[in-house]
C-alpha cells in the first residue's frame, strides 16, 4: 500500500498492482492514467475546490469535481464506487458522461458500455469512510 498526500488537494491510496500517474495539470484540469490490477482510492481536499480531475483507465474515462471514490482496476475492466459527491464516467472515446452519485457503483469493460450499476461495494464504503475521516483529520490540524 502506498499513500500520497498532495498539499491539501488530493489523498491517493494505491493498493495491489494498480499503477497511477501522479495528478498533473493538463489544460484546465488535473489528469492521471490508471493501469494494472488493483485499487486506487481518492479523496479530494480543501485546496481542490473549483478544480476538475480526469482519470483515464483501459475501460472508462472519469471526471471528478470533488469527492471520495474508488477505482478498482483489472485488465479490461474498471469499477468505480463513490462515497461522497459525484463522479461522471463513460467508456473511452465517448462523450456521454453518466453520473455516479454518492453511494453508487458503475462497472465498465474495455469493449463497451457500462456492464453494471448499483450500490457501492460494502467493503469500499468502509474503506473510503476511514480514508475520508483520516483525511479530514489531517487537514484540520494547523
């Protein structure tokens, strides 16, 4: 497990074999590419307000405007769980972003549309709740 804290903007937790390009400024948004098999958990912080974060996986493009969420990546598949806020997602190369609201989940395969929607995975809800609480604690310290 690797945890990265970026000056009040992002908290990233990488688990398993997931590989993530660190968020970098790309035009008017931050952007990252996610690959490999594993889990990326993200919480945005107070310095992220008004920003956009775009993530690109093999199976989905995501657009985040402030939230706590998970991307579970495996070859050809991406599962997105959202604890707080909303994440918009679509298959790569499409423009029809669909919202994934708080408490929701959407799964994409690299060959097309989403293949599953529903409640977020219970274990991800627990993990993201712990991360959100820890992250808030870090930023409430002077």
